[in-house]
């Protein structure tokens, strides 16, 4: 998903999260839970909980965070996975 200033649709966000989860699975990272809040009245947000314990949080306007480091809202799945390596 490329970063744009346009609001993304809930379907596009769900597909983006599917891509991230698929990438994490290919890298051997077990995802135990994905939570999406796609309410259009505020920035959409979500989180990915891994089997190792770390939680990756995403917000439409701020991007991904592992609590210490961040990436852009439209970061490629490998960049998101890289946040787990930096914990």
C-alpha cells in the first residue's frame, strides 16, 4: 500500500493487513490476532498480535509502531516485519 493523503477504504485496509499477515507467516512469524477499527469518522487503526508476544499497532495517519520505532502508514510488509526484529 503506497502512502497517499487520500483516505483509504475499509476494504483496502483489510487487504493491506492481509498482505502484512501473509508476509509475516512466510517469515515464520505466528500471528495470533488481528484487530481492525475501520470506523470512517476517525483515523482507521489496527493491531497485529504475534505468537512471540509483540504487538504492532497501525494508525491510518501515523503508521506502524512497535512501541519504540515507527514506519509510514503505507509501509511495505517487509518493513512492518522489520519492526519485530528491532524489539
